[in-house]
C-alpha cells in the first residue's frame, strides 16, 4: 500500500478528536502526495478494530474517503474560476458586482459574510461569495461548466482497481434548471468523495496536471494528463 503508517495514525487520531469535539456523526480525512497521486492516509470516523470486526456496525465499516459522497460546498469555487480563466472568459484582475443576495429560478442565494458590493476575483474567493461566483458562472454555458467539472474528475469514476470507490454525482447539463448551474458553481447539487476532491485540488498544486490517485504501489493507472495551463494553475493556487 501507499499508506504511510505514521501519517495514517496521525490522521485517525486527529480526525477522531475533531469529530468528537464538534459532535459530528461521521467524518473522513485524506492525505494525497502531490505529483505522484500516492494516498498516504485515508481515515474514517467512526472506525473499528479489524481484530474484532464482528462487533462493528455496517456504518463503522464504511471506507468513507472512497465511498461516502457529500456536497463539497464552497471548495468548488476555485475550480470554476480556473476554468473561466483557462477559457479566456475571465481576467484575474477583473471585478464583479456582488450584492448580498441574488434570485435565480425559484431559489435565492445569500452571502454569509458582509463585503463590498464590488469584488475582485481574489476577494470573491476570500469572502467565499456565492453571489459573486454566480455572477461569474453565466459566462459559461451549462455544457461548458459541466464539462469543466467533469475534467476535474467530479462525477467520474476513479481508476482504482484496488478498492471499491464511488464516482459522486454530476447531473447531465441537459437536465439542469436555471438554479442548477448556480448551485453547481458553489458546490451544491453535486457530490464528490474526499479522495476525488483531493485529486482535483492536486491539479492546482501540480501545475495544472491531473495525476490519478493510487493506493497500491505499482498498480496500473492511466497516465497523468494536463487539465489547466501552468500559468492558470499557479494563478489560482497563489
């Protein structure tokens, strides 16, 4: 396995501590090595003692980093910005009008933290402005946004043969209603797994190149491939 025992133990210990402190029903943690895709830790909470597995409940035995799907929320925003810049639809030094709420379809989206009504692109991400991101997403057609999210790996199966994993959910763009594009842009109405999300973020950390995550040393996986230019990846990463 690519698992580092020390990092795995640290991930399990800290995940348990934080989950119990926040009274979480469950949680997961992943450490992924940028550039190689090696999964160095993959922790689940609650966990179980494999020496006494008969005493564990089915919920305890879920390998959450690979199999539990969830809405990622605002961590989706940098990927949308990167796609817009890559396609020449957005300049990094642009500004956007962002009031504190916007109505799309039959849904109203709000920002939580107060901010000026005009935001730079870095400030859209710094304030995690839902409204600012929704203003930007209309530069994409629904198909363009869907295709970009799929390029990052969302809604796509992992190439791992060594462990069961799920692909998350990215609904076909043809079925989207107006608020769906807005929701997908801010990480709602779409689901992912922790390993899938870590692999997507490694694109930004590795100069725009996607490296398939691996759990077993030497397992056969597709070769890395470029998703973003080095310039765009560095711009968003920094």
